[in-house]
C-alpha cells in the first residue's frame, strides 16, 4: 500500500512541469496524511523532489551547467496561498514592472492575498504574503488584475501619467474584455482610466 501511494504521488509529480512548488495537500486523495508524508520523504531521499521548508516541496528545475535552480518566488507564493484556498495578486510595484511601466525591480518578493499574512524564508529568498482588503484584490490572478495593480502604482495624484494609449494598443482583446467586466469593482479614480484602456 505504501509503495502504491509513493508511485501514485511520483506519477502526479512527474506529470507537472519542473519548478512546481507544492504542499502535501495536493495528494490528499491518494492516501492518509501519514502515508503521504512517508511517500514524500522517500521521494526526497531519492532526489525526485526537494524539501524547501516544513510542509513545502518542489519538483526542482535543473540547469545543464548550473545544476539545481532555486524555486521562483511566484511558485512559492502560489503554493502557500493554495494551502489556505486564498487568492493571490502581485503588488502594485511588481505589476508596473511586469508591464514595462517602471524600470524599478521591487526589492521585496511581496504578494497580496485575501488569506492570512505569511512570511516564508527559502534559502536566501524571503516571500511575503500580505493580507489585503477586497478592494486591492480586484482581478487577482488574472492579466487584467495585473493591469489594475499597475495603474494603482501611479496613485491618484499620478493618474495623468498612466500611458493609456500605449496600454490600449498592447493589450489583447481578451484582457480588455476582462477589464470592462472588472472596472466597476476597481477604485473609483482608476475607473475612467480603465474605461479608456478597454474601449
């Protein structure tokens, strides 16, 4: 039975892309918690997976020259949020950087969540999940949500500096459609901007 659990978990892990970060709850339907923990311990010892910290593992990416790579902050944050069935959103500063609206790379690996605040240390990385109000989680986890967060990074006083025309040209129709749907839930001062971008 233990071997069956281990094989089932190994098969599920190998079906995912390398870089996947996960918690034992991903395998809750494959056996008891004790059996799952034992299976993960075996897979760790055999080098299939890596234990990042208590209750958090990854299927590590391997570079042909460098070797085993560190897990991405995004993957870690997603796994931590999934553990509490929480939504996740990038910070305003990260969103602006992702869309090329800011050249500043955020120093902190900060994510917003509607779940509990958490701080996870993995090697030299610290990943921060900060509980945020619902108004800051509009479109969480979507490309449209990233656009909203990027606009928020300008602040009410800097609203006139948002490159509306540039964004309108670059964004695909699907994202614009999502923006139209989410606009009424976004902060009031961002709504005129979002309407112009998604028109």
